[in-house]
């Protein structure tokens, strides 16, 4: 068990989000901590995979789609129709990126 002290502004935000979710502050905070821990675990697994892949060949999405003969089932046009793409051709969501960065830092 832990005790947590928050700045008044952070506690007010916690109260607001917990109320919107129909949860107590403790329930909401518990879930937020667990989400952040899971994000950190995913981040560390990604770093380990990146380190393991150093020096190994890499392939673009287009190369993988073509090698698996999936060109008719998936294309950049279909991905663009879903939403604006980020630099790695993934749907960009800067709010998620900022939230995850704050959990990791």
C-alpha cells in the first residue's frame, strides 16, 4: 500500500476524471498507475527488441506487404483513409505520445 500526495490542481483533475468515470479517486488512481506500469513494461520490451535487432536487416511496410502478396488487401490509401499518418506510417496521436512520455520520464 502507498500513500500519495498531489498538488491541489492534480487532485482536482483526479476528482473530475474519477467522477466522469464513475469511480472513486482511489480506483481511478490505481488504474492510472497500473496503466503507466504497463506502458513502462511495453516501452522496456520495445527497447530490448530494438537492441536485439541491431545489425539485422529491416523491412518497410511496403516490402512486407509485397512479400506476403497482400497488396490488394492493404495499401497506404486505405491507411490514409483511416486518419492522418505519422512518420512511421502509424496513425498519429500526439496526446498519447505525450502521456506515455510523462509516464516513462
